[in-house]
């Protein structure tokens, strides 16, 4: 079975901005799998969990650098991506539980008692799950264009993405999907697919090329394994988050591919939360509306008010 081949392979992409981490290393998870990480800046620790699933953290270097002006920002390659290489990739090594264990292994490696977490898109789902298991280690939680606290997005995310594309973009996307599904493994085919799909994620056209390129880098096998695991285990954090009382910022674009109902459901469950909708923004607030995005995040991280 194919798992949402248009929508989910890119539940997070972002412009790649060259920057150098001041520290890099590898933690080891509960099953001894490596978790490669990078650290930027100093101050209170902030973990950034990128989306995907099946994407490395390279596309988040720019965001990490921007947030590191006032924080110690950590990004990491999720298992099976980038430098977090798995010896084998199957349903026994790629699960949400193990991905959560990776986050906890990273916290212990860095000797952090409490950190704030920013989870974007699928990363928001993983952050929400981590919050149900380790609330005592979270100071603040930011759900940025999060996929939600359950699987409700599966009902409408494909339709939402398709609604953002023009007829010409949709036709081109269908053409290149058919070419790829028919065995075309060239980078050119993947890039043409990515360039058309990118229009569903960002309004600012200058980011289309870099997002299109980033879309060529997703690992579809990892992606399918994670979504299969989520559905098998009926992912739903609602009950586990009812007693989570740390401050929560829920932030997403007014034109996001993630429906407002997804944010509002999380807001109802998370009693110490607020929602910020960003004008002129789809899925990447820091690209489409950086002034409002960073103003909201920096204020929240500074004073902790939801």
C-alpha cells in the first residue's frame, strides 16, 4: 500500500541556509541506533524536531541559526536519515516509540534536565507524543504547523495540498508522479515533481527552488514505515496531554495545508496553550511571514506566556 505519496513525503521542508554548528556529536538510542545532532548558540536549550518523516535535519540549519541568537538550539537527524544510519530499516527499527527514545537519548547525552521543544509538521506529532511520556523534561512546547495530536489530518491533508495547486501544477505533478512510479529514478524527474509540489507549501516564490530540491531528498521507505506504525497503533495523544500544564504555543499559517481544526483540537486538550495564525503564510511561517513568526516565538520563549 502507498502511504499518501503526494502529501506526507513533505510534511516539512525548509530553505537550506549554510551555517556551521558549534558542536556536533552522536547519541545512542535504546536500541543502540545512532542519533546524530548539531548544536547552535547558547542559553536555554531548545530542541527543533523537523518534519517528514523520512527527512534529515539539513533543511533546518537556517531556522536553528536564527533561533540561536537567544537560545542553545539543537537539531538532529531522525533515525534512518542523514548521519543517523540504521543497520536495517524495517518495521522493527522504525517506530514512533523508537523515535521518541531517540529524543530522550539525545537529552541524556547533552545532560539537559529540561528543554523547550519546537516540533514542526510531523515533528509536532513526535513532540506531542514525547510530551505524553516525559512532561517533566519539557519547559515549553511549540507546535509549528503541527500534524496534530491524532491522525485527523489523514482525512483532509491531500485535498488541502491539492487545493493550493493550479491546474497546470496539478497536471505536471501527476505527470511526474506517473514517471517516477513507472521507474524513472533520475534526479531531474524527482526535482520536477518537487518544484510543482512546492507551491502547496510556501507563498514566497523565491523559496520554490530550494524547497523543490529538498523534496527530492525524502526517504519514502522510512515515510511509509512511520505512517504504518502510527496507524497500527492508532496514534492519539489526547488522553496523555490532558494533564500537560506547561506553556504551549500553537502556530501556523492562515493558509496552511494543516486545517485550523487540527490546531483547535490541540488547543482544547492543552489547557495552557494559545494559537497564533500567521497572515500570508502556508506551511512555513519563518519563510512566508518571518517577522510575525519570530516575534511570536521569541516572545513566547522569553516570557513563557502561552
